């Protein structure tokens, strides 16, 4: 009996020793990593493996002084370019009706009948009928005058007056005569484009010359920057601009959109203390006329300036930092003082000397690693 108890105890001891040995082996790598991270924390270094950096999309670039431009940051608005818009007006007085449902942004072909204006039922009578009566009357008078002038019964002056009346009546008739399916006088688009604004609705009474619709070709746009009076002296140095829409993080460069400076105001407006600066550029997908924009006016070139991508910057309570790659898998947090920014790159006044390997993308993931938080690819198997 004692011999059996002894053998069972020995077997249990062997099993416990094996389990302890296996557990120590399974955690050995994590314990080693933990010691490395703890040592790095005390030295101010951040440990990030190559696998973690790849999973987090971290990219680096070497800091080098180079050319940068002056920047005046302001705000403004996207506008439709003049000459790019056409206003359809009423060619007759009467009740307007839409030839088809119209919505903003809808395509309109050149020569397309958009409205029909009818005066049927009104006191003045139907416009096409009145034009037809006047045309037929003038035509008869002109034909009669042709015969009379040959027999010298009427003077040449009277004949020319009859001819002028006929020509005018003919033009008026042609401008209002419509196919049998049309109702009233058609208003056609003189240029193709897109509906920017419809100014009337079905059943409205309109007068001759009243605006009905604004059609834009949407090929060119204006960028209007509102510049504070204190920056007036810099306006003569402005060469281009970059801008970001209020609804997007993308920064557009006017030089890539065939942009040009159109003009800048010489005085502030009566109702505003801002001076307008206007650029024209080719329309691009994602840019909406009427939208507000954050604008970076570009001035003269400056040399030997250290800049970093805006994606390299992180901010903590108003203080900005970048992350330097010291060695493979080793990063360091560096405070920087910033200067001008054009929305894509930002000037660094102090904190970098040049030659550093900078985290240009994915800096937020390095920040998470420095705080001991989980980042993509950072897992432990216990």
C-alpha cells in the first residue's frame, strides 16, 4: 500500500514539473517582450515591431530643409464662374408650365424646350393666335403694296413701311409658333448645361423678360477668398492657393486644377472688413458651387525651410509632436514648434534639425503604442 502511494506521488510530481516547464516556455517570449517594453518606457523609447508597423500603415521620410512658400490662411467660398451661366427669361407674358419635372443638377440640352408660356384664357388672348393674326394682316398689306407700288399708286416710302411691318410680324410669328403638341410659347435653353436654380413653378404668371431658370455649364468655378485688412500688403505677392472643402479632408491645389488668379480687391466692401481675392479654376469632381472652403493663399518662395506632412503631426493639449524612428522597431516622441501650413505640409520652427527619420503616416498608431494601447497587429498569445 505504501509502495503504491509513493509511486502515485512520484508520478504527480513529474506531471507538475512538466506543466510548469511548458507554461514557462509558452510565456518566455512575452516575458522577454515585456522586459524590452518596460526598459524602453524608462528610456523614452517606443518599441514597435516591423509587423505592427506594416499592419498600422506606418511610413517614414527623411527630414530635409527645402523650398517652401509663404502662406496666408483664410476662408472663402466656391462660386460659379461668370460666363459659365445662362439665365432663361420669359419671351412672353402669361402662365408658365414646365415641359417636364425639373430638379437642380439635372442636365439640359442646348435648344431643349424647358418652359411653355400660355396666355389662353387671359384678357389679352392667346399669344400665338394674336401673332398669327398680326402676321397674316401684315402679309396681306405687303402683297397689296407690291402691286400698288408698281402702278405708282403708292410711294416707295409707303411700300417700305408695309414691308417693314410684314418683316416684324413674320419674326414675331416665328418666335411663338409651335408644333401642335406644344401649349403656348416655348422657352428654350440657348446653351446646354445643368440646372442651377429654377426660379418659377407651374402655374406662375410671368412677364416678358422675367428670369425663369439659371443654367450652368459647370466647366469653370471661382474660388473667392475673404482676406482680412491686416494682410492687404501681402496680396500683391499671392500667386496661387490651396483649399479644403468644409465637407472633406482633401486639399486641392489650384496649380493642379489649371487655376489662375483673376483679381483681388483694392478696398474692403461697405458691409465687410474683408478684401476679396478671386481665382478661376477648372471644375473637378467633388467640388460643389456655393460651398464654403478653408483657403491657404500661396505667396513667394522661401528657402532652407524644414517642413513635415500634416499627417506626421499629433497634438496634445495644444502642444504638437512628431515621432522619430531611431532604429529598427524603435521610435522616439519629439515636441515641435510649428510655423506656416498650406494644408499639406507644415513648417517646423524648432524641434527638428534635418536628417531625422520621421514617421510621415500612421503617427497616431505610434502614439497609441507609446500610451500602451492596442494597435493593429499588436497581439499576445498567452
